[in-house]
């Protein structure tokens, strides 16, 4: 589940990574690598990844010693689903410039998308050493901690990411997930609320806050959030099902208590058998008495009546 979340977040992080890559380093000499990088970024932002990859390849040809071309092309490969090609480009960028923090950061994030969380950690550590003020590193490493279900470490990294980038709603979303996993429901609610304030049309935030309310058995609030989510995305099957469940719990809570009806006394099989035996014995005694008293004169009283 967490890996799916990381995959969905990748596209939101992609364009920022490209822009940072272009602006963080001076324009290299040789050919028109800067121009190709700029055009590639525009194409990537439009999700025209094949054309973006072509432009980044031209940037690499113009200046093969500039790591930006490799990191940008690697990001485009990753967002087009070609993760192995992306890893190869990030590794090449590290070979070209071993001090390029972005290459470590992006390779670590790609490994995270592949579910290779432990392998990604050294890349994040190196990136932090090279650029401790880059909030995106902590965000990406936070995703890896989520994948490893190490919730406290994830919260610590998202705390830093939020300090450095307080307007990124995704950091609040993932920190809320970690807090909810620790059953810190009130804290999770607070983060989802901040996320909604910063991105009021983001449907999953309402659904996830509603689910958290349901875990707290606050079904009225859960229903309100589910309904808000369905206004944005009416065909979300999971949210529809959760809404129906919350409504059923409210209905059960408000239903009048049923008057208990006493059950009729049930006679056990043992009782019935004792009745039959008793009746049989009585009949036998009567029959014996008749045989004994047959033919004997009746005893009468001498008293005149």
C-alpha cells in the first residue's frame, strides 16, 4: 500500500526536481546543453516524456560531463515508468560528478519506488551530507521510512521537510499517515486538516481524514468528510463503501432497543422420560391391585345409614 502511495507522489515531485537541477548549477560550457535541458523540462512538465528524453539526450551529447543532463533524463525515464533506465542515468551522473547531491537524491527515490528501501538509504545519507538544507531529500527519505514502516523516523524526516517547505501538502499527508499508523489519531487529523487548507480540492485528504475519524468511532465527522470527498470524486468506490459503513454504524446507534421476549419453558428429554416411567409404574400398580382384590367381598360398615 505504501509503495503505491510513493508511486502516485512521484509525478508531483518530478517537475520540481528538474527545475532545481537546472537552476542549482551554472550553465555549462559546450554546445547548447542548457537550451536542450530547458526545452526538455518544458516537455516533461507537459508529460511528453519521450520528447523530453530526446532533448535531454541532446543536452548530454552537447556536454557529456554535465550531470544535469543525466539527472534530468533519469527523472523523465522514471516518470515514464522506465525505472532501470533511470537508475542507469543517475548512476552515470554520480560517475561524472561524485559531489552532485541531486543524483544521489534522485537515485534514492527511484530505488524507493522499486521497493528497495534499504538500498536507497545510503544514497539519501550521502545527499544529506552534500546538501543538508535540501528539504526534498528529507521528503524522499520519509517515503522510504514509510515503506519500511518505521513511523517515528518518517515523522522526523517529514518534520524537517515541512520546516523547509511548509506549503507542500504532500508532506502533511505522509506525516499524517505515519501518525495514524501509530494510533496518534488527533495528530493525524491535525495534519490532514492542514493539508486540506493548503490543497482544498485534493479529494484523498478528505477521505483519509474521514477514515481516521472512523477509526476514532466519530462517525458523524467521518460521514461529513466522505461526502466532501465524493463531491470532488463521485465515483470513488472505496469512499462510497466507507460512507455506507459509517452511516450503518450511526443507524445502529440510533435504533431503539428491542423489548426482550421471554422464551417458553422448554422441557428437556430427561423430564419427559421420567413422566412416561412414572405413568407406567402407576398403571402397573393399579393392575396388580385389581388382581389381588378380585373376588373378595367388599368390606361394609355395620353402621345403619
